[in-house]
């Protein structure tokens, strides 16, 4: 798991690579949540995410809860496999997933 953070003012784009699973989720949570101070527009680029587990879904939920009061959060470039996981778990209805 690798996360490349690109900040432009109050907009943060997090380009995520690999798998967000039990092993990588704690690191992803720490990196992502620590980068959100002053951010009002969060974009998670999932183009290189092949898999997300329940631990990864928890990271998304924590980021979502932190962003809702201050701004927006969206996921882009989500693969069909990951989109299926989001749909089965109900996260697809909660999160803003776009086909950019």
C-alpha cells in the first residue's frame, strides 16, 4: 500500500496504490486522517486499488465522517471489483463514487 498525497489549497487528492486490507489499513488510516487538517475537498483516486477489505472500508468511513462536517469526499477511478465490494456492503450508497 502506498499513498501519494497532492495538496492544492484546501483540496487533497490521495492517489492510492495496492490493496487496502488488514495489513495496510492502519498505515492508510494514519496517513490519510493526519493529512485532512484544513481540507474541504478530498478526492481518493482508486485507479490502482485492486482490493479493499472490511478494514479498508473502516478507513473510508472514518475519512467520510471527518469530511462530512467540513466539505466533500469522492472516490474516482474505482475498479469494477472494488465497486462490487462497495455495493454489497452498502458503501456505494453512502459514498460519492464517480467514473472520472
